[in-house]
């Protein structure tokens, strides 16, 4: 038979509330930006990309996490192990992108339009998603025959995909605080 996990009901309730709240909020952001033409700005392109990453997190990964808690050892854990780094990195890198874009607009208001145009913003957003996809799929190149990944790879990926963007967000927000 299938082994089930007795996950506490309050934890399931928490996951469900996070997923529903994430879905509602991010769908509102996505819908508003897509429907209102005057909101089609470079800033909102970054916000839209972030909302899409967070929408995928709430609509796919939270339910998948609940499933994996109830049915450990099933094939869904491979999907979760691939999708979580992809969407998690996309969310964090998009947040860093939003932060850097805001820094540019606040710190260099007269040069902002010349530096960050629609083409460059599109390239940055596409790069964020491509890096997220690449680093999530790269794990398959490092897995051994038992399905484990080397500790050094995990530490480096964590540092580059989590540590570096978090440090960037922190430092840039400190600079924004001083400029504003």
C-alpha cells in the first residue's frame, strides 16, 4: 500500500491558506497589469514577472508539497525537487530585479529612461527566467546513480541563487533608503 503521512491539520490549513492567498493576490496583480494599458511600464514588467513566479509557487508548488507530505516516496517528489529550485530562484531573482529597477529609477531619474528601455528590461527578465530554468535542470548533471547531489554543488547553488540575490536586495534597499 501507499504509505501516508499524518501531517497535522493546522499545517495543511496553513499551506492551503498560503496557496489561496498567493493565488488571489498574484492573480489580481497579473490581471490588473494586463488589463490596464497605462500600467504597461518597465517597472510593472518586473512586477508582473515576479507575480507570475509567485503565482506558480502558490498554484503548483504548495499543492505539490502537500501531496508529497501525504504520499512520501512517490514520483511527485522528483517534480517538486526540480520545480521548487526553478520557481524559488525565479521569484528571488525577480525580486532582485524589481529592487534594482527601483534603485535605478530613484537614484538616476534623469538617466533612467536612457539606460533601462523596454528591450533591456525584456532581456533582463528573460535572463532571470533562463537562469532559473538552467540552474534547476543543472542538478540532473550532478546527480549520482543513487539520485544524490554533491554537497559542494548544493552549497554553491544556494550561495549563487539565494545568498547573492538576498545580499543584493539588502544592499540595494539600504542604498535606496539613503537616497530617498
